[in-house]
C-alpha cells in the first residue's frame, strides 16, 4: 500500500479512485464544510482537515505519518486566480491556493505529484499557470509529464477531459495509462460505457418525486456500481412549475432549446441548454447544475426532467453506497466538481506501477 495526501479533496472522487488501486489517502484537506463532511463519511480512516490550506504545517503532517512521509501529493487547486500566478505573490488571495499546493509539495517532498485541472489548463491565461507549475516542480527536483485525458476512455459513461500533470523524482519512471475503452471497441479496448449502461435500472420520475426501489440491473456497470445496496437513495426530481413542465415536454429526442417553439424559447441562452441526453452515447461533461433543465445538456433522454442526484453520481462513477452530505444543491455541486472515479483509478494504477519500480 502507498500513502497519499489529497489537497482540495472535494467529496473524495480522486481519493476513492486511488484507493481502489492501493493508494490510501491518509490526510485530506477541504475547506468547504459539506464537502469535507461527505469525505469523512466515506473515508473513515482518513484524517480530514476542514481548514484553510494556508494554516497547515505540512512538515509536521509528514513527520506524523507512522509509515514515513507521503508517497503522493495530489490535488487540483481552483483555477479562478491562475491569471496572476506569474507574480509569485503568495499574499495575493487570487493565486495563493496555487502556491500553497507547491508549498505542500516542497514541505512533504513526496515521490510523485499529481496535479489535475480543466482540459484547457495548458493554454489558460496564455499558459502562465502551466509553465509556472512545470518550472516550479523542476526546481523541486521533479521530472514532469502532462496529458489531457478523457474519463470515457477509462470506463466512465461520461466524456470529461482533464489536464493531468505528473511530477516524479529521479529514478522513477512514469507512463500515462493507455485507454481501456473506445467508441467502437477493438482488440485492445472495450466499447464505451454509454448513458443507458449507467442509469437504465433507475425508475421513472416526475416533478417533485423521489423513489427508493431499483429496477432490475441490466448491465455490468449497473451491477458493479450498485454492489450490495438494496435501497436506492438520492433519486429525486425537483418541483417544476407548469411552464417548465411544458418546456421540457416539448424537447424532442436528442433535441435542445433550438427545437422548442419560438414562444417557449428563452430570450437569451446557449444552444446546449434545455437539451436531452442521448441514451446511446457517453454523457457530455456534467456540471454542478446537472439537476437544472436549463443547464448544459442534462435533460433525461426520455423523461421530462433533468438528471437526479443519483444519476449524476452514477455518471461520475460513485458507488450507490457513497453517501453525500448537505442540501440537494450542495450534493450536486460536490458531484459535478468531482474527478471521475474511473479516471482516478486509471491514473492511480499507473502511479502505483511507478512506485513499485515498473514502467
């Protein structure tokens, strides 16, 4: 077993995926209270610090580890302030999280560093943040590799691209994982898991309804994600007004706001809003607002509603037994912001191979 500290851990998607391949998160840092509560509920052996990262002494944390220092530091600092990271002013609140991530790496001195962020991170703010990160990791003694990986290529029923940057000490070899899934499947990959593979065993819902009984599981994905869970949780639909009900009912199969009658279209909106998902494709990237019909393509393929909290969790790879804490809005935010479990597991497997001395 290898050990990890998860910074900006959120609800625990990254840690959960890493844990499935033998990388155990011993410490997690997450300042948002609902997020940290969710993490605690599902990672009972992990020490969760729900405080400002600026107040944490990582030297001390590393020394307190009974098995020695952490093998891995991982995390994805929020990118809102990355436009100013080139200034290297740690007191600038807009970019301090970026520098505190690097401070943690410096103080802990792990064998491997995993940094994850949005797919456009390399070009964000003219590449300032990316090049600064690579430069600072090199100064700390790390070689680096970076790729943009799509969760669907590793078994997720959702296309979700993330920039993954790996830093590794001299003497360690690292290679990114090869895809395990593809659109058509071939000798080396399985066919993509699609939306229906993930959610077709969940019962129909109408406005303001929740259900706790499963339908019969139909796919391997459903059987694996249900596990021994007998009671369905978090499968619910918000209470829609009459106009919203009418709008959703008028969206055709695979259609969007563009297919609505002119009198029902919003005066201003993006073309992928009020849009139905396609049962036969992996879902597009879900957002924090996947339970809101007007958000980016998140309306159920055949039912007149947006995705339920459980359906969103399924698309991110969370087991049905995974417990989320907080309001529905908070739970959806936690799920929408998470690293997909399948992607985390694939990266973790590659890291584990490196730590064992393979290539």
